[in-house]
C-alpha cells in the first residue's frame, strides 16, 4: 500500500509544488548535471548531484519504488541517501524541465552486504531476537528489544 501512495505523490508533485523563481535559461546553456554515487556504511549510498544552472529548482530522485523530492540549494547542489534494499538498480533524477539523468547504484555495496528485512502487518507484536556472531545468550551482543544494536556501534 505504501508504494501506491508514493506513486500517486510522484505523479502529483509537479502540479502541487510551485516552481521557484529562477532566471530563464535554455538547455544549451545548462550543462548536464554531475552525479556522484558514494558508498556509505551499512549498505547505503549518498547520491550527490551538482548543477549550478539549476539553483533552487525541484528535483525528483527515484530508486526503484523509493521516491525522494527536493530542491537544489543556492549553489546548485542536492544530495540524498539511499538504502540499497532493492539491490543494484538505477537511480534516476528528473529535473523541472523533464530532463533525466541515471546512475547505477548499489553494485559495490551489494556484493559485500547481507540484509534482512521483515515486514510485519498484524495486530500482535513481533518479538525478534538475534545474536551477533558467536554471542552468548544474555551477553552484550545478544540483540533484542532490551539490548538493541546498530551498525554504528558494530563498526566502532
């Protein structure tokens, strides 16, 4: 259900968000944006887009069914983070003038990472209990609601 809502929002966004006041320009004067994909810890990527001629303009990022909407800052920069849970898919950026740019995303991250996603949609609680490698029951590395962990801690 969440995916359907995102798709509806994506289709409606250009008509509900007013365009910023930007100087008029032609596509010939605006070079293609520079897009950089930077691997981050925990299977995430930072997508950086730079386009000085698009200052303040709306940009829509799409990674499979995930949609992120934002604006280029006053220097023509925009960035967002992607969790690679859809695998190696393209990240597509769409600009106000409907031009598009794509970049491959999770190849390097995906090969070295295993993730588990659990979607629980029921009226009872789901009690999840996990052990980090070779952890003893009740140890600091026995993960549960009483002793949650994080990738930041694990990497420390």
